[in-house]
C-alpha cells in the first residue's frame, strides 16, 4: 500500500497566504495507491501538481466530514464529472 500525504496541517493554513512559506503543510488529506483520495480539501489540486500526481488516477473519494478544510466542492468537481446541487 502506498500512502501519499497531500497535507498534514490544520484548518488555518490558507493556500494563498502560506504556499511559499517554509513548513507549509496544506490541509489534511491523503492519497492511497494513487487512486483513493481521502478528504478532498481546497489544497488537494495544488498538492497533486506539486507532487506530480496525475489527477486522472483518482478513482474514489472518501470525505470524513464536511468541514471546509476536508471537503471542497470545487476540488471534487475538478476531479470528477459530478454535479452538486
């Protein structure tokens, strides 16, 4: 099993403010075997790009809860063809 931590930080890490700061950890999210994403928060797309991970490899998404640092509708929409109402 391959675990890729896309973020390990707290909810108060704002991407625009902290991205270039040493020690920036993004919001908590993990990718398992490059296909199962847990907690698609607002930093996930940036992390996938930073770690050179193909977003098309993600087949499954699990959301642990609906706090904005763990679930971002724009992130999920960018990773899937899902439509949210």
